[in-house]
C-alpha cells in the first residue's frame, strides 16, 4: 500500500542550485525540484517499479537498541554498532520478497557502510555496494553535509540504465532529502524527470506488504 500525501504536505520548489561533481565524475549544475507524492493506488506504484527506471530510497530495518548508537561505535566493526534486531531482519526479508513477487527489476544496490544498512540491503536484495555518501553527516549545516545531499539529489534525478537503483540509508538522510519522516524499512519511490529533478511517487512500508 502506498502512503499518500495530503494537500497540506505539498512541497514547493526547492530553491537550491548545486555545483559539483556527479556520481560518475561529470561536473554539472543542477536545480532540484520536489513535488507532491502521486495520488495513485498501491498497484500503480508496483506497476511503476515493474517498468524500471526508478530510484528507490529505503531506510534500514528496526535495530537493537532502537535509537542510540553505543559509545565508541565504529563504522568498520559491526559488533560496536547498533544492529538489526530479528524484527528488523524480517522487515528487510519482507521487502525483498515483495519485490520478487511483483517481478521488480533491481539494478544497483548502494548502501551506507553502517552494518544495519548493509544487512538490510543484503537480506532484501541479495547484493550491496557500500557507498559513504548515504551516511548521516550530522544535524548542523556543513560543507560535507551539503555535498552529500547534493550528490543524492542528483542521483535521484538520473534515470537508471538498468532496473531500479536501490539506495539503503538512514532516517535522517531521508528526512533531509525528502522532508519526510521514514518508518523502519520504508521504501520511497522516486521518479527521475527529464530536467534532472525527481518526483516522489509514493512509499511502501513492510506492514503494508
């Protein structure tokens, strides 16, 4: 089931011009536009994914502990981090099973290097490529935070050459890019536009699958 957006949540045009280096090294100047979620039924969202050419932004599954990173957590040592609980692992499996049941073509699967994201990607899609730009860069504004957000917005505006591109990340990253709160293992479907912008088509939660 797709979660719909109400009229009161309408997004106005995002007023940012970004100058930088694209994911594959091409220098470009991009204006990013956000729009409402499509007012479409759940089956229409699956049909959109079946066609390919979408960018899927997914939050990791539920973890233990649920909110706080243990002191001294290191991105390269899973045992120091908060990791997926069994419920979180089941959420990831459920998303993957739904994608397979609907015949959704999966292209690149990129993930934050934190283990809860990598494990979510592997359990759902069977493959993953670590990508640091999907990691949370802090609450305060900084050049690195702006750079990462710019890279993700540009990627969301590029139509994948094969299948659908999957990006597995953190709730705060999704909040920054879409101005939407994300449930655990929630999937947001972004449709790249011809002008390099993207449209938020809808979202899917494990509880709805």
